[in-house]
C-alpha cells in the first residue's frame, strides 16, 4: 500500500466513524421523541378537512425500539464489522421510513432524522469497504 492509498483510506475511514456517530445522534433524537410520544400520547393533527385525535403510544414504542437498535448498531459500526454495517444500513432505512410516516406529528424532527438516515446509508454503502482494507 502506497502513502497515497493510506491517506485516501484514512479519509474514507472517517466517513465510517461519521456514520456511526450520526447513527447514535439519530438514535438519541428518535428515542427522545419516542419517549415524548409515550408520555404525551394524545396528539391532535389539524388537516384541511378536519381534525384527528391520535394515540401515539404504539408509535412511541416503535421509536424507542428503533432508537435502541440505531444506537447499538452505531456503536458496532465504529468497530468496522461488516455485519454491523449491514445492520446499520437496514436500521437506517427502517428509521427513515418510520420517520417519514411520523412527519405529520413531529415534522421538523422527523425530517431531520430522515436526512440523517440517508447520510448514514450513503456513508455505509459508498465508503463501507474501506475498514476491511485497512485492517
């Protein structure tokens, strides 16, 4: 391996660490509003044709579970394990879909987690094999 390859490899390895940290941040955000949904389980959504009163208890449980898996897989991704990257991509995809469905309740937080999930998927898929080459 040449010096250029080592520098290039180090730069892309940073993306894997970035993906792991972002997964942990997204998990904390998702867990936070999952707990909010559990404790403040009645939510009113106003639409063009009326008002809907929603019970968010089930959504709160879903968000807390996905948050825990995101945090754990974010920690595992930082180890460079291939299986952790695979789980990270799957969990980030699930988190993006779940948060997309949750946009009417918490629009800003949901969109934030969707964007973070997409960045994580990109970092893990495009730059994921770098850790295997450097070890």
